[in-house]
C-alpha cells in the first residue's frame, strides 16, 4: 500500500499507509513525479511556529481565535505537484491516462482531485518547472501590489524562490533598476544571473543606506520583502523614498522586536501593504484581476519561458526521505533555494 506523511508534532514526520479511494465521475487520479517544498508556510507548520499551532482562523471575523481542543497536528504538507494521470472518472473530458499534469496538490505518491484543479503540462515544459507556479503566484501578486511602473526603482529583500521570481517579474513589469538583497552568496549570484542591477549582502553592509546612495540619495519607489525576517523589513523601510511603498509577501515568524517604527517608518510616511493572493483575499484591482487570473498569468510566464527557474533547484530528495528534506531545510534555510521531492 502507498504511504503518505504527516507532521504529528513540531519537527516530527510520520508515514502512514493509505488506501486508494474510488473516483467520482469528475475526478482524476494522479501518480506523482515531483513536488516542491515551500520554505515559508510549510516550514512554519513543520517547525510549529505558526499561529495555527494553538489558534484557528475564523473566516467570518478574519481573526485568529483559540483553537480549543482541535490544535494543528497531525497535518499534511505540500503546495504544487506534477504527475501522470493514471485513471479518470466517467465524466472527465480534459484528461486521459498517461497525460502529464500539474496542480495544487499535497506531497503524496498519488492524489485524487477534481478535473478542474489540474493543468496539462505543456509540451517542452519540464515537471520541475511546473512546481514554480505556486511561488510565481505569490511573486506576481507582490509585484502587482508594489504598483511597479516603467522607470520605477525597486528593491527585493530575500532571494528565495519567491524573491528571485519577483526580481525577474519586476524587470518584466518595467522596473528601471532592481536591487536584490540577501545574506547568502549563491542567492545573490542567482539574482545577478537574473538581471538584478545591484546585489547587496545585508550581512556586510547597511543595505538600506547603500540603496539610498545608489539612487542619488532618494531611495527606491517600492521595496518587496520576501525573506520573512523582521530585520529585513526594517532595512527595507530604510531603503524607500518618502511616501513610497513597502510590500510584504513573506510568512513572518516570531515577534517583531527588530522593528523600530519610530524612525524612518514614522518620519517618511510610508505605506505598508500585505500581499496575500490566497485565503479568499480579493485582488486590489478586482474585478479585472482575481486569483484565477493571477494563477493563469503565472502559468503563462512559465510556459512562455519568460522566467528562468532551473538554476533554483539545488537539492532533491526521494519521497521516502521526506523527513530528511525538512531537516535539511530546517538546519540551514539558505542551503538551497528550491528543494524538491522525487517519486
């Protein structure tokens, strides 16, 4: 029997056998090829440093409230997966056995989902490239929220998969100068490869001050924070010109004791925007844009090879070694941009 894994406690992964369910008429069974691990939300669940550990989100109030007896664990993980169709329901029209597909599915040897939840893998597009649809959705939404226009100067803080995609999308959106900030040398090198104008190591310089100097003392029009580090958000605040925009697309962990909102934040009248395309959040340009259009646009950018992704895949684990994959990321979050599971 196939096995799926759950996080049963912070940093504890357990595998359990499962039985294959029967298909409904509009469902598809997919045998997995590869899936991608998210270093933000997934790792927060794995590490037990998420509000969901002891709270639940009330969708009506849009508030976290005490979870009572429910709690977080056990929970499964995963965001995007590519695989092969092995069986279809009687009313499925888009797919047949043998087709390569991808979609938002959990890490699992097989998955059953509605036909509408899947995309066909375009000819010439690798299954690994398809895994970047999910981070591209968040990166694209962040660039939209940053309102980047032709001629704008932009800084991206945090060069994981989302940040490196945001560097590329900001350029596609017309940014005149793109500054890339991180503390990991390999990620800075990738940003250079992806056409960032200036790559700054925040461990070796005051990146906010350097960005001000490199823009003639003005600062950038928009800063996108995608590291999830409060220290990076503080630096991003220092990099933006008066009245400018700060967009956070990160999953922040812990508390914000590294923030000083009485300094540049208070004196430069900045605007802070939380960028969240999911969890029933409307696009700020709704109804012209919504989550589905963002998703389809992310897919187009990848299918049309407008974005480079393959250099970001730096570590692979076989599915039975999933616990090792999470321990690897947990031990050194900067060791690899994208970690994937192979089935």
